[in-house]
């Protein structure tokens, strides 16, 4: 695999999260509740991931129980992210929810500092400052004030950023020698088990998703678990945590555009300026990083 291919995979995985908010809003408007949406998403995603993994490996299970346990534990972070993000989308505008989740970029920098003792450079701190200010403007708080915004939704979005950053960090660190197909399947299983522990899956029998709206959980499974999980486990170990978190910021402009042009959410000039500042901060960090980052061939697995 070439490094540019790993970059492309991470971009695809991140972009799928950008479209996820739109489908989630449609699901709520169609009568689904939180548990049905996140639970059926995990069910569809895990079934497909395991079928693909077993087909690719001819039915063999090339991993040990301790390895499986580690990846299932990592997967619970993804499940936590899904629950919190869906709560955020339900209680605050989709544009604000995605901006809050977007803070995972800088949480990822902090994780590297804490767990790997990689102190952020001055350039990193500068880009963090620009993007955080952009996030403040993009949130709409300047225009609407806090009185019109659910604090529960805001807190859920912020905590989701921490768990999402943890998912990305662990995707590039945990049991990286294992077949990526089985890594994604085991991590997806961990996410599903956590979600089902919170929302028991009775809706798989009695829920709305057996009627005309079945496309909603299928779309959520593809964009919320299958694509990102596969893309991250294949791509993230090849390019590192920092580059992965930077590339994942592509979900922000996609989600903002979807909120504006699909749901017609009012997005003012300051919010658009905030989006531009966030992207500018990322470009700054990318330019600083590119001094030592070269596109080159990677060894085949």
C-alpha cells in the first residue's frame, strides 16, 4: 500500500461521518428513537464486517482471546462516541453537534502528549488556537447565546470528541499486527455490545426498521461503522495518529454543508467564518507537518 492510498482511506472514513448527521436527523424525523438508530446501526455494521472478514480469511479466526479482548475494549469507545453524538444531534443543531465533535482533532494532540510524551510544538499550539477560536464562532453561540442551546447536547458533543479521539488513537496502536478485517470486526463488536448494554435490542423485532424505513439503519451501518472502521484500521497505522486526526477534519465542512443545504439550518456569516478558521488551522498544521512528511511507498502487508 502506498502512503497516498492510506491517506485516501482515512479521508473516505472521515467523510462518511460527515454524512452521518444528515441521515440521523432523517431517522429522528421518521419516528426512530435514539436506541433504535444507534443499535440498528451497530447491528447492520457488525454483521457485514464479520461476513467480509470470514469470507476474506476462508472462515479462519487468526487471533487469540487476549488480542480479541483488547480490540473489543477499544471498540467500546466507538460505541460511546455513537451514543453521545446521537444525543447531541437530537438536542442541538446538527451544525453545532459536528463542530463540538470536531474538537477531537486537538484532543488527539493531547492524547499524544499524555500517552507518548510528545509535547506539542509552537506551530501545533498556534494552529490549535486558530481552530478553537473558529469552533467558538462556528458554534453559533455569538449570535444565538447559550439560552437557546441545550447544555446537555453541548456536553454530549464535547465528551463524544474525547471518545472519538480515543477511537482514532487506539485504531493506530492496538494489535496492529492482526488482519485488519478482523480488527475492524472485533472493534465493531465492542461498539455493538456497549450500545446493546445501554439500549437492549428489542427493536430488532418490533422496531420501525422492518418497514419502508429500513434504508435508514442500513445507511447508518455503512456510514457510521463499516466504512470508517475499515478505512481507519487499514489507513491509520500507515500514517500515524497526528496525520489521521488532521485528515479526519474533512467531516466538518461536509456536515456543515449538509446541515445548511439539506435541512436548511440557518448558518450565519460568523459561523462560516468559524468554519474557515478551523480549516485554516488545520492547513497550518498540515504545512508544518509536511516538512518532515513525504509521500512514499509502504511495504505490503
